[in-house]
C-alpha cells in the first residue's frame, strides 16, 4: 500500500502498523517516503532512479532533515563537508548521547571498550563521509583473522554509529551495511563429570602453588563460584559484600535486572572466607581496592590448559551448571530460575545432555514402557500359550 500526503512529524508519529509493511510518500518532496513496518517501526526512504535508499529511523530524524537528505541525493549533492564531523568526535558525542542514558552500565563499558580499542584507532581521524564501504570491508577482514567473534561485535557498533550519522544528515548511506558478519559456530559445550574432576584438580594444584599472587587467588575462587552457581562472569567478579545474604546472593543488577542466586554449601564456604575482609568488593583489584578485579581473568587460560580443556570457554561453566541440573532431574522452570532467565526458551540453549546420559535415559524410558506393556511385548515364541508348529 502506497499513499501520498504532506508529511509532518506529528503525522509520522500517528501512523499505525498494519499486517504488512506500507509506505506513505511525501507530497512536498516526492522522492521521500516513510516506511511503516508491522513491528511498529518507522523509517524514511529515498526513491531514486530505479532503487530505494534507506535514510534511517524516523525516531532519530525529523521531517526537515529527511527532506534535505532526500533532495541532496536526488540532485547528486552531498552534505556540506565543512560540517561533517570526524568519526571520533561524532562517536564520542552525538552518537553516544543518543543511547547512553538508557543502557545498563555493563553495556556502556562494553561499547566504550570496543570503540576505544578497535574502532577509534582505525576510523577515528577520518571524517564520516571519508569512510568507505571498501575501507570497512578491509578493516573487518583483517580483524576477523584473529578475532572473528569480536569483529562481529565491533561491526554492530559501527553500523549503529553510521545509522545515527545518516539520521543526523552527515552521510547519505551506511558503509558498514553491506558487510556480512562472520558465521557463528554453534556451541553446545559443557563439561562431563570426568572433565569437571580434571578442572577441580587443576584449580587445587594452582591454589597450592608456592608462588601465587593475590589476583590469582581471586581468580581461582571466581572460577570455583562460576562452577558452583552458574552465574555470569561479571555477577561474580563485581560482587559486593552487601549483596551476600546468608544462603543467597541478592544481586542489585544483572543482565536481566535484580535477581536472587541460591547458594549451595560449597559456594557459601568460599564467600564466608571472602567476607572476612572489610573491602566493598569481594574480589578487589590489587592496584585499587576500591574497584573490582578486571573481568579478563587471564589465569583461566593456563588452568584450562593444565586440565587439557583448551576448547572450553569460561561461559561454558554456566552451560555445565544448567546441564548437570537437568541431568539430575531438575524441572526446566526451576533451572531457568537458577540461571536468572525470564523464559525457559533461553534455558534450553544452556541445558545440554551428553550421549551417555541420553542413552541411559532411553534405557530407562524403554524399560518403563516395557513394564507397562507386560508380556504383550514378547515375541509369540516366548509366550507360554504360543502355538507350537
């Protein structure tokens, strides 16, 4: 469905989604339209010669900006170069201001770290309109050779920056839009009982070493707590003493908001030992005890090597906790609550079972069904009343 009318900011906000996407064309600038998606999102689109160009979200630009951008495209013009900011100035200023007030602190830290470490060194000194699609492709391909997963993360941030730059009228298209992210490997790794034993022994050996730093002792206890609680890494690394309440952790903030973590005896023992100190954080930074330990945890890489588990990620300990809970017969809604999931569909991504457990379950189910069927499962020759040929 396509309609034409004089678009205003108020009219665009009043447009309601339908079962299918539709576009309303602008009577003032015929090359401009607003596209209304079934999800309720609205975006401006430019109609050029034989192709459409997305101009960005209608929530991030007003009708005047959209008309100027569309007319500039129609006449082959570009934004005034003197007003196009450098990537570093735009990313640190208008772009960051557009989202920082409604994001969690962990999200802010994650974006800032990737911006400062990977994107600013590559693009920071360039004007936004000087960053090309080929340049983004070259950077992404180079970075993907060493860190394909984080290359995808940085690509998402770069797309976000340029979507806002388009909405602000600094550029007319997003040079990161056509870059395809690296395919993600499906990971269903969790540790078996035997592997957990190897990991425990490796931790014990390292804890008993003659030369061990305070930071390494912190990291050993953090790894143990991740195994015993199924918590996310930062929930333990940034744990404060006032969040420990007897047999529970009452986390002020997690990925899904405040939540309660129920502790077993082994986890309580580690925390009680940690609470004997007077510091705010249970795992303080050795350089500044008023701050938590870094979340990098470099000791993990040598521990997993000692245990011959070099393919295991730290986050797989959370998968392991969930999977062993399921194998112990814990109902899925209870496992979801243990992990802090609001929906069990997310829990299914974490709860895996191994071949041995699946084979044993098949035997149990088969035996139970056979018992219910009784001798009806037996072959005719095995029945007492079977006819003898």
